[in-house]
């Protein structure tokens, strides 16, 4: 499944880790570039820095084709 996780704080990162462990195709969105850089270094996921409520950010993350948001 293609899943987008918006917000990579403690809760979002925990959810992201579980989803990646289950073999899902995960995209991470967060406002903080340093958080996105850290997530990208730890997990094999696509990372997008931006506001998860912004349509351009969502289009870049592939929201049009995702199965779960």
C-alpha cells in the first residue's frame, strides 16, 4: 500500500516505522527539514518537507495515488 504520514514527531515516526516494517510504500511529510533529513537517513521512505495541508505539498507526495493518508 502507498501511505502518506503527515507529521514526524514521536507518534508519526512510530507509525511510520511500523508501516515500513510491514513492507508498505511510505511517504513522510513534515515542516522541519532537519526532521525530514533524519527520517530519510533512518528509513527507506520518500520524504517531503512542507505543510501537510498544502495542496502543492500533497501533490509532490503523490496524494492523488495513495491508498491511505
